C-alpha cells in the first residue's frame, strides 16, 4: 500500500515539475519589454552607480567567504578534522 502511495507522489511531483517548466516561459513571454525605470536610470547615468554598488557588494561577499573558508581550514588543521572531499 505504501509503495502505491509513494508511486502516486512521484508521479504527481513529476507532473507538477513538468507543468512548472512548461508554464514558466509562457509567463516570461507575456511580459512587456518596456522598462521605464531602467531607461530613465540609463539616460541619467545612474545605472552605472547601481552596477558599481552591486559589484562592490558581490566582491565584498566573495572576500568574506574566502576569509571564512581560510579560518575554517585553519580550525580543521588545528583540530585534525577533515570534512573536505579529496
């Protein structure tokens, strides 16, 4: 009985996944390509400020993750732990 229920769940999940992947492009095609805010920001030159701020934030996150990784690596070495795949 549980085998039948698990098969029904798998089929329902597969059907919903296929439905999602088929309907997602249809929603994207229905959108309007006129983005007034982006046009205004590009005309005023503010789009470059937005791009630079986003780039700085992403760079800061990358540096932060590298520092945390280095600290974890040092902690693993000091405790003789090994969680990394070789």
